[in-house]
């Protein structure tokens, strides 16, 4: 159950691209920066050029059908989940939680619940998630949630779980 003050934004279902870009893109980038700084303080270098690249990449992804699930509270981004699909696979592209909410027991659970509701009857059979090799917290979280390693790459790991197995955790939340 989503808290009373929390608001769910679903792109493209509840807002259009212009509204998304005008009202959320800068706030999502800020949430991403703060979250990454908390995870990778010794290795992350953020530059204005990186911002420009992020905005260009964001625009391309929006046009390709990437879906955003944003959880906000009093106009502050608590976290967001980005997903897309390819054939019978649904892929979590990004899962970003603001550091203030990373261990609150609610933000992650609510984002995953929203996502599970979106894909429950979609016909997909596999769920894929990627994690940076330096993001130990996310790597542990995926293993804890039942994901297994599908492929290890130089910059990160691709995880896999049967979609039915993932959705079992959300069966009471239809």
C-alpha cells in the first residue's frame, strides 16, 4: 500500500513526454547523482558534460519506449524504477532510491509493488536486472530477492529471475 503522502507518476501512462522532461528530468538526475555519490564516493566524477549526455540518453530512451515509475513525497523524489521489455523479457533498467529513503522499508517495496502490478498480466516470462560491479548493495539485494547471475561483464552483472518467481512475492497485492 502506497503511503498517503506518496504520489506515483507513471511515464508514459499518466504524463506526456513534455511534462516528464519539464517537471521530472532535472529532479531525476539530481536523485541519481545523490544516490550514486552515496554508493560510489571514491569513483564517481560528475561533470556538466555528463549531465548533457544523460539528458540526450534520456530523450533517446523515452522515444524507445522505456517506462518510468517515480515515487515522490511532498514533491521530493523518493526513488524511481525504469523498465522496458524485449520479446518475452522485461528488464529493470534503473532502480534508484534517494539515500534518505534507501533503508526506510517502504520506498523500494512500493516501487517493486508498482512494477509488479504493471507486469503481472503482461505475458513476459523472464525478468532481467543489471547492476554496476561496484554497487555491492544492489548486487546483494538482487541475490536476496532470488535473482541469479546470468552474465558478468566488465562494468557490471546481468541478473535473471523467472517472472512468476518474482511475482510470488507480490501475490497478495493485486
